[in-house]
C-alpha cells in the first residue's frame, strides 16, 4: 500500500516571504500522480497543484511550485510571495495511475498547518 | 457550475444513535467518494463508487457504516450505531471518472461535522 508522510505539523511564514512544505511518499508503482490540496477553515478542499510522475518538469501554478524528486520520492510545495489567504491546512496526496492498486482514490498525508503573519 | 453539496453541515448525536449524511456530486461526475477526516489527520477513504457500483470499500467499518448511491447520482452514508470514535468530518468528493477526470482532480464538498457524545 502507498503511504504519504508530511513531517511538518505546522509551519509559519511572514507575508510576502517564501515557504516550503515537505512531503515524502512510498510506492512501488511507476505510474502515479501527486497533488497538493489546501483546506481553509471552511473545510472545503481545493486543489493547489498536480504533478504527473512521468513528467520530469516540475509543475508550477502562479505562486505555487513543486520540487518533485522521483528517485527520492519527495514532493515539496513552495509558496512564493505568501499572502494572508494562503493560511490553511495543506495536504499532500497520492493517486495511482491507470491499473494501479489505488486507481482513482487519493491517499493523503497528515497535513501541515500553515500560518501567515502580516 | 454547482459544486459538491453535502448536508447536514453539523450533527450532534449520542453514542448508539444513528445518523445519515447526504451528498449530491457535480452533475455528470461518475465517481463519488466518502472520506472520514478525524481532527488533526488527513482524510481517509471510506468508500468509492463508480456510477452506482462500489469500487473500494475496504476501509468501511461494515458492522456500523453503510453507504449507497442509488441511480448513480446522490449518495447517503449511514452510521448505526455511532461510537465516540466516529466523531469526525465526513467529506464527499466527486470526479469525472476513476482517473479523476482531466488531471486527476477530485472536487470536494464542505463536509459534514459529526460529534458523538
């Protein structure tokens, strides 16, 4: 079974600064997808960014980018120019590719609470 | 486009009572998921439907939890009888297909918070 580990229960950052959230995962599969989801206090999960394992290029979405190290099974999220609205719980998640053992469903890490200080 | 709708938002019951949660996925989404999120933890999949068939219910405590998705649209999750450890947020999510549609995205509802006293 696949596992996802987020070793930072809490992180904080000053507004306009950069912060990196860590995530490692364990899998024997070669075809999979990785995601970062944001969960504000209202509880609705929102997709932040996704990465296909077969792509070597790191995904970016505006101020959000990832550092995907496939051999190390590491998938960190970098938030640049942090804003007060970035404050939330962030979850790293794994999904198998087609034919994988967990095809379709997401396996989540424990989450990292991000606080943004003005 | 309307998102995933869930109700009720909050429910407080005593142990051994029963409770039901309802989910209406995004129109046209074939796959529906129920996740349990205990405070301070990541969501854990309880059950996954593709249309009205069950794809994965390996982590559903079947002695007390049940779920159905009639006609492949709305879904209900029931707990009977509830235990203290069932206190959690129950999240419903949907996706176009098992692959999660374009790019693998699941769309989540706001969740139903259950407190068992």
